[in-house]
């Protein structure tokens, strides 16, 4: 895996950047504080007050709850972010999305409900009802 390609996904340099490449497979809860670039496979959830970048090879089966997220890969689960969610052209999100701002590039796949709350931070409360797929934006 060429780390130059992954780190080029980050627009601003950070003093504590964490990188998990495509050969990483995890099960359970992934937590971090500041910034994480994840390009592997996760069966579980990601919880953080930081910034998450999911690379093109990333496959997440479970919830994502962070401050902000940029998705280049696949998420099969609900995404709740306090600020901004960006779905890049190769991204695939199968689940509900809550954010203050969302950006969906042409070519991205999003199947689920969206809740955009530009005046308040999206809460990290967990929904007890299963999500129903009824919206498709590409």
C-alpha cells in the first residue's frame, strides 16, 4: 500500500494523524481522539470526537459517529457526525445519515434517510428502530 496516496487525502497537516492501511481487519469498537485515516475492514463501530477519513479500500459494517467524516470507500451502517459528512465519487453509504452539512459528489451511492441540521450539532443518540432504505442519491 502506498501511504503517499492515503495521506494525500488529508487537506491540512495534523500533528497526530493515525493511519490504518488496507491490510488491517478489525472487529469491535474503534476509538480515536484527533484524526484517523482508515483504509481497512471493520465489523463494528467507529466512535470519536475527531476527523475520520475512510479510504477507497475501506469497508465498515456498523455505525460511524465522529466530528466529521470523508468517505471514499463503503459504509454499511448509520453515520452520525457533529459537523460535516462528505461522500466522494466512489463512496457507498447504505444507512441513515445525520449531519450539519453533507456533500455528495457525482457518482457516490447513498441509500438511506438523511437528516441535515445546519443550525445544531447532530446528536450521538442511538436509534432503537432499524433504518429503512427509501432514499437513493447518486
